[in-house]
C-alpha cells in the first residue's frame, strides 16, 4: 500500500496563469486549448530517461505530480487496457506506450502509461 503521508519535495503544478478581468468562459476555453496543445506536444523518450506528468495532464493516481519516475521501456506499439470497454471511461482506448517505474514503500513498481501525458524531468540529465 502506498504511503499517503509521504511529502514530495517537488514543485507544485501550475496551469496557465489567471488573467484579471478575463471572464470565466474565456479562462475555461483558454485553459482547455492550452491543455489540448500540451497533450499533443511530442517528446522522444528512451529507456532510463526520468519523466514526470505534464502539468494539467495527470489522469492516474500515481505517480504524484512533479515526482520523477524512470522509463523502463518504450513500447514499439501502444497497448490498450482490455478491461476498459466503455467509451464513458477516460481510459477507453488510451494508448499505453510507456512502462515507467517508481519506488513505493521501498519496492520498485511499474505502470503502463500514455507517453503523451509525460515530459522529461528537466532537473536531471541522463548521461548517454
């Protein structure tokens, strides 16, 4: 079981700054377009790279926002969770194209995730 009390020393997530005087509808539309654009920004990932969620695109409980995880494998072809059978699910036909790993309670745990939702962890550069 994951330790929910753990404190992460990583910076908080900030979405687009709010603009004073901008109406709620315009803010919502601007933020929606920004997040869609961020989802479609391409990254080239390799095994051993450290990555983290792109701001505003976390759709799973783990890893935590800002927390670096390691890429265990970049899949040649994405896999799809066969248990997600309904289009009403946010995970329906989600292309799981990376296997990432993190340490949870001293154990190494792997997850299949959508690479479009991740970015390189900029505070660390993997020696090539």
